[in-house]
């Protein structure tokens, strides 16, 4: 496929990018090179090659959810051990700014 300078100008206008004439000429060459790689890929014989939806057969390994989570320490003991609190609330340093 042949790319023209007008094509690059139109793409730049649609993307709202200001390009100089030199940049447009450079991009024409770049786009033609990229499309040339795709033309090379179209020539590759893929007969008998099974399509792949992903790059690996790995699966997520997760634990089964328990109906009830148990803890040997009471909530009051946990809150009492926290260094900075205000009533029932635990105070932590600010995350943003």
C-alpha cells in the first residue's frame, strides 16, 4: 500500500497534531515501512497453524472461599493495639498530598 503526504496530513488533522512538512515526509516513509512489514507477514504460510487466543496455557490459581473467616484475636484487641486512633476509627497518614 502506498501512503501519500495527503494521507498523513489528514491523519494529523484528525488527531489534532500539528506537523511540519519535514515531519509529514518522514512519517510517510515510516508508515510505508510499517505497512511493508505487514505485507511481508501476509506472505507467510500459516497453513496448518492453530490460532492462539493467548500466549500461555497458565491458569489463575486461587483458593476456595471459606464461608466463615475466623480470627483468634478479638476486634477490640486489634483496635487497641493500633498506635493512632480516634474512637473506633484507626488514623493513618494521608494517601494523597
